[in-house]
């Protein structure tokens, strides 16, 4: 009986990164701007929300709205509300 050749180990595929992980990659979470309805935000800003955590502004919408990608998904928030 011939000895069996060991099977070469298959390389493990790299874990797939989520959209949120890709969006925050290379950003310092410590530099996130605290979210406030009165604050002004720009596209690609890193923010921190008291309920949703860290997120990245992915779109600016009319009527002082912005779309933010958080770890648990997209949310539409209000910003720039003065007075």
C-alpha cells in the first residue's frame, strides 16, 4: 500500500469586510465628530452618535438631511438645524 501524500493546505480566504469596515478603514475613530442636529457635516465625515455609534456620512440630502452608514446599517439624520 502506498503512503498517502498529504494534501497541500488551501489558503484561507481573507474575511470579507463589511461596507462599514471599508468606510472607516484608515480613519481614526477617536477623531469622530460628535453628532448633533445643530452641527454641520460634510460628505465622508466620521461621526459618533450616542445610540448608533460610529458612522460615516455617505450622502447629503435636501432639507438638512444626511445619510450615515453605521455598523448596523444606513440611517438618515438631520443636521444644520440652527435655532
